[in-house]
C-alpha cells in the first residue's frame, strides 16, 4: 500500500503535468512488453514494437527490470521541459554519487533474476562512453516505441487533463483527488493506492506533481528517494475505441469523410473538452447524431473520447486543432 500524506500547504501545491513525460513513458513502455501484467489493450502496439527492439535496448534491460526497483536517475524532474533532447541531457548530467547509489540499490534488488552486467560498472563511475551508450539506448527506445505514436499519446494525455480540469472546477483540490478513484483513493489528508510494498510518503509542504502516463499499468509509480521532487505517475483512462497506429497516410484517407458543417462545429466545441450531451445541446442535434459524428472524427484521429462515469468527454487532438486553423501538422 502506498500512502501519500498531505498538509494544508500541500493541498495548495498539487499540480497535474502539462504533457507526457518522455522519460517516464520510455521507462513504462520498455517494461510493458516484458511484463506478465501487460493488458490485452496494448497487444497491437506490442506487435508493432517488438521487432524494432535491437542491441541498443540491452542496457535498458539491465536497468529496467519488469518488477521491483528502477533507478530514480532515469526519471528526473524535468522542470517542465518535456522535449526528448532536454530529458536525455538531464539524465546524462546525473552526479556520479547518485549514479553509484541508484545502481547499488538496483544491484541489491530482490527482484533481480541475473547479476548486473559489467557495463553498468562503467555507468556507475560516470564514464563518458557509458553515458553515451545510455543516451543512445534512451533515444532508441523513444524512436522505436514512442515517436511513431507520440501525437496520439499526447492527445490521450490531453483528454485525461480535460477530465482533471473539470474535477477541479467542480470540487477544487478535493474534487481532483477524489476523481482518481479507483486507482487512487482520497481519504483526507492521505492519498492511498495499491502498491507492491508498504510505503509512506510525507510531502511536508512540497506539494505533489501528478504525472499522467499512457503506458503506466494499473497502479501508480513514484520515485524511491523521498528527498526528490514528489511525483506520482498514474495510468490514464484510455479513450473509447483507441488504437495506436504509426503516423502515415491512413489519416489522410479518413479525413475525406470530414465534409460538413456539423463536424466542423463539433471540432470547434471540443477545444476545451465537451460531453456528448453538451454538444447535442449547443448544436441542436440529438445525442445519437453527436455520437455518429464523433465516431468519424475519432477514426480520423481528430478527437479522442473518454468515458467518465455516466458521460463521455470529447477533446480535440493536435491534428484536429490544426485542421481548424487550416494547416496540417508536420509529422
């Protein structure tokens, strides 16, 4: 069980990250194909990604076991800079004492099935060649497993943020934290979650960063070092009818179906998120008609739809917003 303890000051310092964190997504996506807990909903993605994993991934296999401890230095606080280059640079700038400490903890992990390979010794010493290999491995994982799908991953995270924003508007911080059930359970002043070990995190006025993750599985993840910036990485609710596809010409074929003022009006109204009922009321059409139009827009990757209790919330993707501006985004 994980228990995150809040003070009154912490409740004023709760944030939801503005974008997917490339390092957490690298970590979670790498562990996903080798995890026995990977749900069927990632099956198609796994089939696409597995053949792309090559020798560059062997170092990550040593650093990111499917269970147990993973080094904190692989997922540092990015200070709001979510581009891959800045993220990798931050990892490679890890002080030597932290490299040594984190890798010693990893070597001592009870979940390790094999001894640490000799290459990690050079990494623990901060040798430039070893750091370059690590940087190449992180970039290789992003290139093979994330980059072809990044716009879609970002759109799904945006949809989750729209849900969280509504929770804040309806109920403030209490409403936000209560809205994470059943993954997170808010019993003021403690936030609880299922966790593989007994863990208490005391925020002590530092606040909490809630980081949505596309590839996080079932339960949240946090850093092991209590002195680091408090972060809780949580699994997003995947959107209705979602399927990750490599960026290509398929979207162009789907766009041919987007002829008509009603669908354009729907895109304009989902910029900040709107439910099926809200769209029906604003446009003066039936809920069934809205569902038909949003299904076409969703198929074309112009919006995503997330079921939240009794309603479905629709939000526009980057492609949908670009279409409204009359410009197709570069890929």
